[in-house]
């Protein structure tokens, strides 16, 4: 797939998924005089371990999310170093943010949508045909920060209310 913003090609970015659940085991303390003591140990084990595969442009650091992938990313315990999406030059970011593009998946024109609540400084490109989302380099960091600050409840509340307005 081609990047909708620059001349780069999108390459796979694989993120290991770990949904952790608690498992309790009990063991007896032995070998010492006195009553036996029950000890509860908490063990974290992988639950639904898998891989979330995203498409990233390694030229402009933009990331393509197929429908539902950004929601999956929201549930993961990730930081911005895991994804590595940033642009150091603010002028380049503004230039890429203004530029439109075609959907990397279905080649339909994408619509620009401004976020609500804490995401007002984010303008995403949404494909109204397949429901995919393009985030320019660095924008995914806003989402990860927003999850910590609790304003990122769901992608639907931030953008899709506008997105449904454009669907036929």
C-alpha cells in the first residue's frame, strides 16, 4: 500500500498484544516449626496474546488503521516508544496535516475531521468507504496521552459522529 501523504510505502508494524489476567496459586510454607501458613501468589499470564498489525509509513511516520484497529490499540498498554510515531519538525507536520490523500486500502478520497473534547488539536483523515483512519506522524501519541487523561473513551465519540454524517 502507498502512503496517502508522501511518496513512501506502508510497511507492517507488528505490536505484541498482552491482555493480562490474574491467576492465583496457593502454596504451603513448610520446613519451619509452628503452624502452616497459606501464601497467596499473584501470577500474571497472557490472555488472548496475539499481534496487532498496523501499516506505517517509515518516511513520514504516519499510521494507517483499518476499521476497528484504533479501538484495539486503545485497549493495549502501550507507550509512544512502542509505536515510534513522531515528527520533530512542526512545519512538516502542518504541511502533511493540510494535505489530503487517497485511502491506502480502497483508493477512495479521504475526509478530514477535527476531533472533539481533548482531541481538538487532531485532524484525522477518515475513509468514508471502508472506515479506515490515517493518523499523521505524532497524532497517535495524542491518543495514547488522551487514554491516560481519560478523554479518549472511544474513537466513535471523537470522530465517527461526524463520519456518519458523510456516509450515504
